[in-house]
C-alpha cells in the first residue's frame, strides 16, 4: 500500500470517530483497537483533545494558533524515530500503546506534509456532516466527502437562490 494512503487513511479514520448524524463517538474503541490494549478515561480524553485540535487545523475556519501550539506540544511528548529499510526511511512512534497511536498520527501528519499531500486532508463543508476525507481532485478543490454531501449542498444552494428570486 502507498505510504501516503496509509497516512491519510489513518488520519481520516481517526477524525471520523467523531459522532456525526447521531452516531456514537467511536474514539475509545478505535484507540483501544489501534493501541492493542485497553485504554482508560484519561487516554480517551487525550484522544478527544487531540482530535478537537486537529479538527481546528483541518477546518481552518478559525484561528489555528492554539491548535498548532497544542500539536507541537504533543509532538514533543510523543517522539518519533526513523526506521531505515530497503525502501528508505520512515518515521515510527518511539512508544507503544496509546502513546504510540498518538505518535503514529503525528508521523502521518509529517509524512503527508513531506509528500505535499497534507492540504488534501480536509473536512466536509456540508452543513451537519464535517467528516474528514482525502481530496483526490487534481486541483485540490474538493469540498465534500462524497457525492451525497455534494448533492445536498447543491440542492440547498439552489433552494436558497429560489427563495431570493
């Protein structure tokens, strides 16, 4: 699998643990599965805080200064190591468990940034959705996570124009 896909899939999966459209928050289960061990409330709370700051950075509809500062503190707390193989070097978490999961998320951000693909990880602009997605459009103009959200937004815009007319 393409390492860029692995990195974006990890981030998108993490972000989409948020409760959307009445679904339950699946962060606790996701963290436990990725960590390979049970997690406690403090771990889940740290994951929620990480996810909230990452959402601010991806959405970029408000100031990202606090989110960037928080993620830099996380990067200092969960160090990465370079692992060399025949294919080249890759960043990996220096720790295991939940700390390793947070490190893997930070490594994914670094990898996507290095590959010039970080700007392609976005949040759906359809009202009420806000799911994370990887923008595969050639010119990085994607606004919606899929055709259903695109159609809903287009219909909403059409109806709003009809009301004004």
